[in-house]
């Protein structure tokens, strides 16, 4: 029984793979304003997570990603994060 549950869990894990991607853009960074110094501080790239569950079809999802990549966003799988 434990083997069957383990195999189901592994199969579920692999079916959930690649449903989300992380997209970053070179021009967008997190910024905060420091009231003590009066300057803005940057804290790294802005990352937008795009998941296929938020779209009605795979075609809509792929079209959205293509449009983002056409606008200089770099999208990659967040499976290993």
C-alpha cells in the first residue's frame, strides 16, 4: 500500500511540473525609498510568476508567454526553485 501511495505521489509531482514559469525583465527592479538618505535603493530584479492554471487554455497561456518574451521578458521554468 505504501508503494502505491508513493508512486501516486511521484506521478502527481511530475504532472504538476512546468505549470508555472518565472519571468524577469532587465529594466524592472524592486526599489525602495530611504527617507534617511533621500535616495532610492534597488533590491534585485522584479520576478513575475505566470501559471497555466490562470488561463482558459494552453494556447492562451503560450500566447501570453510569447507576448511577454516579445517585450524583452525572459521566462524560464521555476521547477528547481
